[in-house]
C-alpha cells in the first residue's frame, strides 16, 4: 500500500493542485495531511484525489469555520491530533505540532510511523523503533523546498518528491 504524506499547504491552491496531480500520478492508496490546510477552499480541492484522504487539524485550522462540514461532505477523516490509524498492518499516528511526540513514543512503543508537520522542515529519523517523518512544507514559503512524501507500507520505504 502506497501512502502519500503532505503537510502545511497553507491555502496555496497552485501547489495543492500540483500535489493532487502528483499523488494521482503515483497512484497512492491514501493521502495523509498533517495539518495547516487553512481554509475550506483548499480542503475542497483535495476532493480531486483518486484515493482516501485523512489528516489532522493544524494550529492554523482550528479557528477556521466550515472545515468540518467540507470534510464530512467529502468523506474525509480529519480530527484533532494525535490521530492513531491502523492502515494495512501498520500503526500510524498523525500529529501536527511535534512537541509531544517524544512523550507519546515512550507511552506507545508499538507505533510503526509518526508523521507530523508544523515546522516546515524535513525530518526522517527513528526513535525507539518508531519512524518519525515530516516531508517538509508544501506551501511555497521556503522557495525550492516544496516536497511531499511517499511511504510504501509493506517495507516502510520512504521517499520525498520535490515539486
């Protein structure tokens, strides 16, 4: 199963369209958004994906009216972080802010992957057997750094795609 990971799109519709095109071309089975979609127009855009869409609210999403309604209309699953998902035979936890990840790992040693956003910086490391991954930003704030991630769940192979 191939999972796409995107973070911090911050209402950049041009980039969101590129991301959707990229994930559809890669034929991902699921897209995880780690937060900071920012508004309903941006969230609605993800309905063009050819797969399921799940994620968490980021700090810039929590005051935005209408996100829950758009998610429900499109059958997206978006919750407050952390969101624990059983995908395939893997346990994946979705965060936005990474501040409490260390504590979470200490209390939940059987998690395969934790994905997060918020920092706009790439992260790929292993802590106590758990993979931590942030593909970096995709909002265009850091010029030339736009990226999304692909995770092949069978072998936990992770790669970034720049756009």
